[in-house]
C-alpha cells in the first residue's frame, strides 16, 4: 500500500513539471523600405536548429515550440542578416523587417533621374560632383554661373555672389548641409562663405517649391549638399590639386571618408587656396590676391529608420580689393573713368594690403531623424553659425592696421520637421522653426 502511494505521487510530480511544447510561431517578413513581402527568407531557431523559408506570400511558420524565449536568425541573399529575440507563449505571431537591397553591385551602375512626379510650379537645376571638380580652384558663385538662369554679381574677380532673376543677397537663400547660411546678406560685395570642394551636389530651386526652405527666397534657393555615405565597410577619399598661371597660385583639396557596415561613418575634408595679383593682358591688377582656408568634420550613424549626425566647418578667406578702385572723391572717379589703365599698377606680389576683406564663418549642427510606421519621418536639427567680417580701408597713422568695419553675427536655429505619406499621391510636409540672432557691429556708424 505504501509503495502504491509512492508511485502515485511520483507520476503526479512528473506531470506537473512537464510543459506544453506544441506551440507555433508564425508571421511575415517584409522590406523595411516599402513594406513589400519578401520570399525566400531563411529563418532559423537557434535553440532547436529548426529552419524554414518564407513562401510566396512572405509568411513562415514554426511548430513544436515551448513556452520560452528563442533567438531567431533571419537572412536573405539581398539583405543584412539580423537576429531577433522572441518570447513564445502559446501560439505566437511575430513579423520581421529586413533592409532589402543593402548589398551593392559594383560591376554595373545604372543611374537615372525623372521629373514626372514633380510639380509644374517647381524648376530644378543641378550640378553634380564630377562637374564641380572643374571649379576646384574657383568659388561657389563661379560654379553656379554655369547653370541656366543663374548669373553673378562680381566685385572684381574674387568676390562672386549668385544672382537669380536679377535678385541677390537676402532674396537668394543658400542652404548648406541643411542649414540656411547667414553670411551673404550684408551687401553686394559679400560673397557666400562655402568651400566649393566640400559640396558634392548643387541644386537651384525656383518657383513655389522654394517655399519649403524659406519664405523670403523670392529669387530662388541654392541647396549645397555633401555626398551620402554608403552603409558598408569602406575607406575612400580623393585629393585635387590645381594650378593657374593667372594669379600664379594653386588650390589643394583633400577628403577622406571611413564608413562601417553598422551605419557609422566619419568624413574629414580640407582646402587651401593661395593666389597672388591677377593680371589683365597688358597690366597687373594690383592687390587682387586671395588666401582661403577651410576644413570640415562630419560624423554620424545612419540607418534607414533612424540616424544622427554631427557636422562642423570653418571657412576663412582673405580677399584683396583692387587698389585702383579705392577712390578719394569725384575728381579721382573722373580720372579713373578717363584712363585706359588703372591708376595704380604695382609689381606682382602675394601680399594682400588694404583695401581688403578678412572673413571667417563657423558652422556647427547636430541633427537626427526617426521613421515611424504609419506616421512618417520626424527630424530635429540644431545649428549654430558665427560669421565675422573685417573690412580694411586705406588709412594713415596709428589706425592703418585697424579694421574700418567689424561685423559679427551669431545665429542659433532649431528645426522640427515631419514628412508623412498620407496616400500614394499625397505627401504632407510640416515643421516648426525657431531662430535667435545676435549682431555685434563696430564702429556703430558703419553697420
């Protein structure tokens, strides 16, 4: 009797410790970009070595699973293999997302561009990085002049600012790496402070589409963008060196990018330009040299559904103003107009004397984005700019090395943008911007 009771208790404990391993795990595998169902995806349960593939409907199913936590490996020939942790409790449904087409074929590259979905109120014209390399020793304004509908306002041959439909300065907005530049609005002789070698694509927008970037851009919007970094392990760069006989100078630019398969990347870029006095066919244009230095650093982490980036650049430019253009009064102006050659012609030199400009521009920005399913892409950005401009006139006495005008503008901007695709034909773009500016000007009567 005692043995019978012991056997009953033994079988009762075994039954109580057993668990249900007849559960199923099923679901779909889709492309994270557009939600398309993926076929031929292999899923492996690490703990049981069960392996299945998705069918033509992008669905999969595992059976005979216990109430436990499993590690699922999901792979596809054209996707990055990913691992997921899934808690199974009863019959469980779980869908997975992969980034499709993450691998690139380097043997054949087919590129194209279509404007069929563009609004008729939008005019867009672009210069790609291959074309921009021709202007490595020139300025942003020189590159933009090559576009249809864009001209330039020149102060000598070194200060070149873009002009669209006869408008310039504050009526033509320049957006550099997502930041509206606050630098060329001071006057007609103030050029944009952007190194052309740090730009991979220049786009000019005119029409109603320009309202997305600024409400006061009556002439148009110029968008300067850096190149996109691929999501793969890579190290690449380039160096350009150009030399010209007119000005007897050279320009050297170098750029290096390191990227990783997990989405991290860093880019370092720098440029040095130095030219002496430029020359006309029969004489030297005295005091027209230029000495430009710039550098930028870009670091970030980029995935399809989220990312963050930091960017800093400094641009410093010393520009000589033609000495013969400095007139003392109406009598000097009449003499200059009547003369066949400039009134001041000196020997060639690399020295930049007054009148001249000494300009520096610093830009720092931090931005991030996150994509939400059935909601849209939410982006936030903070940027800071400091533009400092020193202008030197010809002076005598103790003030000859003192700037006649000292202008500094600090700008803080915060942007919050939302882009939602309501339907296949309707896209909603909305945002909020706040900006704070502080101006310092010495002496006050020159502001």
